[in-house]
């Protein structure tokens, strides 16, 4: 290839010698500048892009990782690693060979010995985590997730599972453990599940594709999930509080930095550092293909990543400080051990451990054997950062006499007809062979592969080395781009002289000849399945001021103005009704508050005022919905029957008229809802509206009033109606069958400032607690506990707080699993402040009884 010569005032010449170019290429362009000019450019580049200089400084100052040992035992890909269990310094690995293996440091403290092999899955094992020690299991437990949809729990002294968790409908691909024995799992079925011992406490739903990564945060009740839908979600007590967006492909890994920060890695070849509030603080680039796993060093914000580019990368102070190439295409997993050593699991079934410690470093023979293995590896340019190579233009072995400029720099040479790849080691000041490139030829080849650069795909990524020990630059280019604009942007970004614009543009044009736009498949092949990457499910709080009362003037009907908490009588009183229900006990020493046995209802009413307002608003009702005089009489009789101990049974005509009334426009429907709230307590009315035939229509109609933007009067009366549904069996069945839907709608009202709505929401939670205590539904209890944990942080009204405390006490009474779950959510720390409330005294008394159980 003819080398063009450029003349300018700063440089006597700039010789561009193309060593390789092609579709998806990482070709090397050698540029000779005059010594003075090159020195000036290098200093400007270091000021603009100081990463290479800092990485070199860190490597040369010590702290370089070298091979400690290679751990063989697995027969197929090592998919997951975890540490932090007995024996100290050990770790556990899982593999596609369907086993988990426990490894302990051997006596010389360089290698590892297999303690035992655990089996229990019927298909490959994809993830693992350690459940911390407890009174029952002082050495902790091992949890493994597999392609058989199951999670196996092992003790450290048994090769068979202690028990198996079933519930996911597809591969379990991620696990994380928290306090009090809680376990979080992520699956290809698009859900995450929270487990306590052998029970599923709750299911986190919201992602639209596989949940590849999960983490439990240090703050109790907070959890993270990362998904193939490109998002990360923050969950608080089982509810999605925030969604993080920014990644451009599947999120594959998560790591916790602190109470307020975490890291994520993805198939877009980027790592992101996030604040828990939602802000992306930093983006790290370095990998050239999928990033599969990420692990943090203890007591600092440094971390390690691995991916499909055959590398393990060590990041210190925000920069890639060291790149370790491995003789396997996929580096599936990594784990920072307690002593700071790093274990990496790869597709060749080997676990390799690297260390900074000279005492634990492998012998020179072992290191040489590792380098020999690495040098014999084959590199497919379509799955690396090299692309197709024009072998005829590559330099020979003499090119390796020139030192590299940065840690991990790659250089290609042609030796005896073969294309070899070398990586520069700053600490050792030498080029290390990392493999032979296959698929290169003497002419440019067209391939459908594309190259990832800074998280984006390009048709070409040219590597430009500046001589005189200058830095290397990447020039990414797509065939749809304007070569002149690309050249201009390249020169501007790297602070290179604009006089070379024509030369760079011509270089791009010359080395992309014959490439045309077409329908190219831009997706990488999934190295795990061999086909397109798996994407399950894919096709081929406000502080608003309360609304003013709808009426003015004394004696007017105001929905919700009548409290169902009466003034206390003398002696010990029922804490809900004020009536003397507990005369035989001492409220100071006896727990009269929970477990609550029956539902709490809203019974207070003034039928005359309700009917008066209904008749008044009937005049402004649309003609087709207007009630006749006969209809009004029917509703009056219905209200009389249901508000008094009458032996009469409401008629079908009365109930049809009530249904017609509660379908009035939203602005005027509240008196009809108040009639429904009172009528639903009657067994026949309850059976009519809550029966299996009509229950969905009825519940859906009520739920539409719970919209956060709805009328507060309607919100209040709909909540009270739902509370009153619990008085009869039909209503109980409806409320329990629709629990998920009803509670998810109701909890949205926690952010309002209307205390009556908060009391109604707390009462609804309490009524659910009553029935969950009776049927001992642990997953339902988990949902109820998460609601309590969420709502109790927001509400201020002490009557609402009291009812939430009673609900909490009812849920955890006689149930050790519920007690552990409540602790894991941090409920005990949330309620402690209420133990010192002086008035009303029932709040502090109830709180102390609850804390005694926790």
C-alpha cells in the first residue's frame, strides 16, 4: 500500500502505514511525527486522556496481580463463584457440569483443595451465593441456582441438598443473600423472588425480560435487580421504588459499593456507577465485548470485571489498572476473595486465582506454563477487538522491540505466516503473547461481525499508534458515517492537528472500499447458546393539599367526617371502637391488641344527610343516569335495612339501583359510594357483589377510584368499602383472591396528606393481617409486611400508626418465619420511635408488645 506523505509546519512528515483493515477491524496505523511535534502532542493527549499514565503509574508502583494457581476439577464451564464461608479463604464454584464444588486453601497457601462436590440439579448450574451463618448453621449455607428452575440449599458438610426451593418457571441465573437468612433470586422468567428459609416470601414483578442480576443492599428492605430489558430496578420492601435507565443492552451484573452507591455491567461493554437516588455518576469503558460479572474489593471502591473478550480487568481509582488475558473465550465469573486475591471462572472449566502477594504467587514454572497455554490460544477477530486482519500489511517480530505505552495495549505481528497477538505488561515491561489470530488473510475480508467500542457497535475500529512512544487512539467508523466528519471529530477529540483532516478522511475512504449499507444483523451470537442472545418474552410521592370539603356550612354531609373511634369510656376500652370490650384485663401488662381476631369495619353514618346529598346531586346527573323517584325510594329502604338490625333482605331491584348509582360520574358519585360502604356489611349485599360471578366487575369498579389523581372523597369511601367487605365469607374470598391487585392499588395512596385515607389504608392492611394470620399464608404475610414497612415511613397520624402496629403484631404472632422477614425488612428499627409516644397511650403500649416479639 502506498504511504502518503504529509508536510506541515509542526511535523516534517506523517507516515501512515496500514497494518490491517477490514470489516470490524482493529487495524494498526503507524504514524511518524517529528520528535518535537510528537512530544507536544503526547503531553496534550496525556492532559486530555490521563488514564494510560495513571494506569502505568499504578502498575509500576506495585499491586500487580500475577497467577497464584489454576484450579482444575470441573468438566465444563465454570459459571459462578462465591466466597465468605468456612473455611476461611475458601470459595465455592458452580458449573455446567451440574455440580457445585467447595474449595479450601491448601497447606502451602498457594493452591486449593476440593473439599467435596455437591449435586442436586438436573441440569447445568448457573449461579451461587453464600447465606451467612446463623444459630442453626454457624458455617452458613450454600445456595445454587440452575437451568432446572430450582434453587438448591446445601450445608457445608453434605453433598446432597438440605432442601430445594421451587417456584421459578425458568432458569435461575442470579442469587444474593441478606440478613436473617433472606435470599433473593433472579430468573429468565422475568421475575425475582424473595425467600426466607424454605418459603417464598414475595415475587418482584416489573421487568419485561430475564432478570440476570440481583443484589440485596445493606439497608434493610432494599434490593436491586438488573434485566435483559436494559433496566435496573430498586425495590423497597417488595415494591419498585425506582428504575435506572442508561445501559444499551442486557444488564448482566451488579455490585454494591456502599449504602448509597452500586455498580452495574452489561452486554453493551460498559460499567456504570450509580447513586441510589437514580443518578449515573460515571461510565467506564475498556471491555470490547459482553461483560458478564463484576466484583468489588473489600473496604474500597475498586473492582474487577470479566467478559467475552477473554479478559479479567482490574479497576483502581476509576481507571483500568491491569488487564489479564485468559486462555478461554468466555470469562463467565469473578470473585474477590477475603484476602484480596481474585478468582475467575472460564469456559474451559478452569478456575484461575490471581494475587498481589509475592508469597502466594505461583512458581516461575507455573507462570511459564500459563503463558504457554495463553500463547497457544486462538483468537477469533470477530469476537474480539481485532476484527478481520490484513496479514500482508502487518509488521514482523521486530515490532515487539518497541515498548508499549499503556497497560493491556495489544499489538499484532506476522511471524512465519501466522498472525500473533501480544499484550503489553507495564509492570513487567514486556510483551506477552496472548494468542494466535485465526481467520486473517492476505486481503481484506468482509464479515458480518461488528466491534464494540465505548458501548456502541461499529463496522470498523482502527487503532492508531503514534510513534516516538506516543499514545494509541481508537478511530471508530460505520459505513453509514461521513468520513470527513468522522476524521474531523477524531482529530478534535484527540487534540491532533486539523491540517491532517484530508489525510485521515482519505485513509478511511481507502480502507473501507467496497463496503455498502445493507441489512446486517447487528446482534452478537450468544456464546452460551450459540444463537442470538436470549431475551425472554421478546418477539422473533406527592404532597398535594387535600381537596376541599364538597360542602360548606354546619350540619352538612361530609364523607368520612364521622369517625368510628368513639370517645373512651371508663375502664379498659377496645382500642378500635372505644367500647368496653376488654374489661377483664389489665392493659398495662396484658397484650390486648393482637393478634386481632376479627376485621375492623367503618360503621358510623348519618343516613339522612347521605340521602339528602344523593337527591341534591341527582339533579345534576346526566339524563341517562338520573335516578327516578322510585329509585330514590329503593335506595332509602336499602339504607334503612342495612343500617338497622332489620330482618328484611334487600331486594334485587334495590341492588340494581345501587349499582346504577355507583356508576355516576366521578365528581358526584361519593354519596352512592357511602351507601355501598354501609350496605356491603349486610350478608346478602355482600354475597351479591362479591360472589364469584360478579366479584371481578365489582372489585375493578372500586379500584378505579383508588387512582392517585382521583377525588379524595372517592378514595376514602372505596377504601372503607373494601375494609367492610371482610365481614362476610363472600367478601373475604374476594379480598383474598384479589389481594395482590388491591394492595398494589391501595398503597399508592400513602403519599397523600389526608389522615382519614391513611387510617383507612392502615385498616385495610390490618384486615388482611387478620385473615392471613388465620390461614398462615407466608407469601401473603410477606406482602403485608412490605406494605407496613413502606406505609409506616410516610404516615403521621397516630391512629393509622396504631392500626399498622396491630397489623404487624398480628402477622408475626406465633410465626418465626414472619418474625425473621420483618427483621430483614428493618421494621423493628422503623417502629422503635413509637415506643415512647405518650398520647394516645395505646400506640406506645402496642409498639412495646410488638418489639418484644422482634
